[in-house]
C-alpha cells in the first residue's frame, strides 16, 4: 500500500499549535479563523484533503492559505509575522508600507522574470517542491502524474 504524501511545512512562522488555536478562538473574522485552522491542522499532521473536508473548503484553497508571504531570512520573516499579527499595535500606514515592500520585492520580482510559458516552467522546475501549485497547472506542464483536476 502506498503511503499518502502530506503537505510539507515550508515556512517557519514561529507560532505554536497552541498559539494558533488560541488566536482562532479569539478571532472575530470567521474567514481568518478558518485560515489559522488550516495552518494548525497541517502542523498537527493532517493531510491537505483531510483539512479541506474538516473545514468544508476546496483542497486547493488549503494550499493557497498555507503558502503565505514569508522570507528565508529569520529576522525578515519574524518582522513579516509581526506585521501580519493584527493584535500588535503597529500603525496601519507603517504596516501597509512595510508589507508593500516585501510584496513588491517577492511577488513583483518574480512577475518581472516570467514572460512566457517556458519562463514559468523553468521557474517551477527550480522549486524544491510543488505542493502549492494547483493540480491543473502541474498536469498542463506534465510536472507530475495527475489523473484529474
């Protein structure tokens, strides 16, 4: 029998399972609480499909929620997590400006490098994993054996 592959934790956000659970309970916004639940359940070892079933959301949504803005630099990643923690009293304008810098560098930097399907395929092949790539994209580029989308 083949063992199912679970989602890998690729971002170290610094929060414990207990802290995420506490934040879920305190969260007034139900969508944000559900997002925290996705991360917590993945950390607890649930498979993406199990998380989707437990929370009644689409399985690809699980991957999109889990893969979020982060940095491989520990100090920078800690700052991003602070900026995303709305319980911290950071002035809105400062929060917005700092997050904008991270987003522009990380996301727009990638957009500027990709102009064709070939460019995109090259970028995908450089990645350590494709856990956060929708199945239809993997199928289109023949990156994995995918039966259905």
